[in-house]
């Protein structure tokens, strides 16, 4: 779409002060390394595994994660969960087989793909 093309063009320059430009820049960088948003988030928050150099992180990376998870940022983990919970993007259709599991304790939430 033309808006996606504009976002990619905007993302190649230094981000402006508005959230849309900054988001376009970050999403373009994620796309540039052939990751999805879920891969980025998974690797950003995955804790290091002792003896596995592929999971090691820089002190800057660790500090970003630590500040966020400790609630020392403008938006906290609770804010994100609230936004995810209320976003229409995560609503499953009435005929989605996972819908019946949304408020159950089994299967574990980690086996479900939808948010709510």
C-alpha cells in the first residue's frame, strides 16, 4: 500500500519527534534484518542462557530490558498488557477454535496463538 511505502521511505531517514515516524524507523529496521515483530520481542526479552553465546546481551541491552521490566520507563509492562488486552487487533473470530480456551487454565496460555 502507499502508506506502507511512505513508512518505509520515512523510515530510511532519522526519525522525527512523532511516534509514527519513530515506529516506522524501528519496524523498517526489524524488516531489514528479516525478523518479524514477534522475533524481535522474543529475542529482546529472552534471558541469557549460560554457555550459549547466541543468547548473550550487551550491558546496554540488559539495561533497557531491566529498566522496562522493573517499571522504570514511561510505559510499563502493565501498560503494554492493558493495550494488548484492549486492542481490536487481537480479537479472535467467533469460529476460531482457540476462542473456547481463552478463559481456561488448560491448555497453557503459551500454546495459544491469539491474545484474547
